[in-house]
C-alpha cells in the first residue's frame, strides 16, 4: 500500500474516489475546491490518498486551524477528521486504520490533544459518523478508541405543494400588532443583525457575514425586528452555495415560545418556493428541536454519531 499527500493533478482521482467511497455525500469539482482546497486551513499534507497497485483505494482529509477562527480563535488543542472513506472493493484490509493512524500522528505532532470526526465548524461536510448509511462506521471508530458522545440528526422537507399554514399567518399578524417586523434582509440591517449574532449566536456570525458579502442576503436571509429596530430573530439558507440548505436559524432566547420562530421558518419556506427551490434540508439538530421542526413538517433523514478521541 502506498499513501501520499494530495497533489494538484489528483483532483479527478480524489473526487471519483470520494464519490465511490461516500455515495451519500457526493461532491462535485466546484464543492471540492470551495469547501476543501480553498478552505483557509487546507494543507495538502493533511489530505492523504491510499493506493493499492496504483489503484486509488482510500482517502482521509483531516485538519486543524492554521488561521484563528473569528470566534473560537486558533483552538490549538483541537483537530478534525473532516471526511474519510475506503473504496468498497478494498474494505476490511486495514486501509482505514492506517489512514486514521497517520492522521492522528500528524495532529498529535502538531500539538492537538483531541480529534473530532466531522464537526469542523469552518467547512464541515457532515457533523459526525452516519450510523445507518455507512455500515460499520461507528464500530470502526469505537474499535480504535473513539467515544460516541451523542447523536444529532439531519432533517428535510419537500416543498412541492407548500402553502403557508393559516395558523402561522395569524401568528404573524399578532406579532406585527405587537411591533415586530418580519422581512427579507437589507444592507441597512447589517449592524443590528451582526450585533444580534454576536450576542446570541456568535459561532454563526461568519456564515451570516459571508451571506451578506455574497450580495444575495436579500434572497437568502429573513430577519425579525422588534419595535426598537433591534434584530431578534433570523433564518438563512444557501450555506456553502447550496440553495436548498437551510440554516442557521434562531431567535432571542427570551422570546422563544411566542411563535416568532415558526413565522420566520415559514417565511423562509415561502421565499424558497417563490424562487423555485422546492426542497429544504439541514444537517445538524438534536433534542427538543427535533420535535419543533417536526411540527413544521420536517422529517429526519439521517442520524449521526458524534465521535471524538483524546490523543
């Protein structure tokens, strides 16, 4: 077995191997570059390809922060396995174990003391190990010392035939009577929106700023303001350039329970349909939120185990 770092001319090999190894997480050339190669922390030495007799057999992409995150800083103690896979024809030959061992050794030498699978906040592909679609994935990581810290779910909704529920239209009217405004984002909303993010959802601020900078904030963000003009809730879509991807999404914690979230959610669904985007999904939620999203018509379609290891 030969293992070497990714090289510029490997793009087609890497993409084909990825798609054959991870059929539920297909990637195209545009996303391969925008989410991996162009990532601010990408290093070719952290993208390893395994070959058997010159045939691509497996890969692993792992990373750590080379540039401080806007909110989290450098996080020198942390590292991530963002994605890995072994071609179906070459499984159960120890390739995955060798790739993970090399990733762990490299990250430990760089000073990391903990490695997580999937939860790389800057550009994660999936939030963990899919326990249903990749047979043996959880068992594989548990066998090499990774701990299952819990589960999260991905949810989706088919928007063909969507109509704005009457009960949420009524909630919107009542909220407007109390001084709330729910509307598409405009540039003039930048400062109150950023302040809201900094106060309540700081880890999402880079995503929101990137959306605003893209020039498409008006079609991809819905915000709620109170009577004083302060942003108290928002929803976004189109993260990573994927039109159907919903989120992040949230409201002021002290305002939860008044129906603001349900109205913002349905405003976004209506906005998506008006632009002929008839499917919405997100990759990560858990706990009570599962029930909330279910009442709005969303269904679980994937479940992930959150795996980590102390190096």
